C-alpha cells in the first residue's frame, strides 16, 4: 500500500513539474518506473512523449504514435521528456529530446 501511495505522489509531483515547465507535454500521459540503484541515486523515472507529425513519413500509424508505441527510437518529429526523481519526488534531472524512452 505504501508503494502505491509513493508512486501516486511521484506522479503528481512530476505532472506539476511538466505542466509548469514543459507546456507542449502538459496533457500527455506520464509513465512512471521505479529504479534500483545505490543510495543517493534516482529512484523514479517519469517519461512523456508526443508525436507532432500529422502524417508520419516513416509509416507509423497516428494511433500507435499517440499511444507512445512508436517503433522508431529517435525521431525529430517526437517531443519527449524524461525526469529522474529521488525518493521524495524531487526532480534531479530533466532530459528533453526526440527519443522514445520505452
């Protein structure tokens, strides 16, 4: 039960950060992953992505791209962000790119 509450807190803090700092991704679903590592290392990874192409030149259907399931690893038509957070939900690192963090 505690783990679920912590994930909800991390997700809420990450959503607030994205809405305040990355407006083009403010309404995009966020994906949270718990990380393992030594003490002091990031505990959570939160990713969000959106495809800005109306029609994909590589043939990926719009529905697949919108669901975050595009098979292209790095694309200039994708806007993505990866947040690394500590156990308290504090953002330690932000990476914006066109990478699918899958």
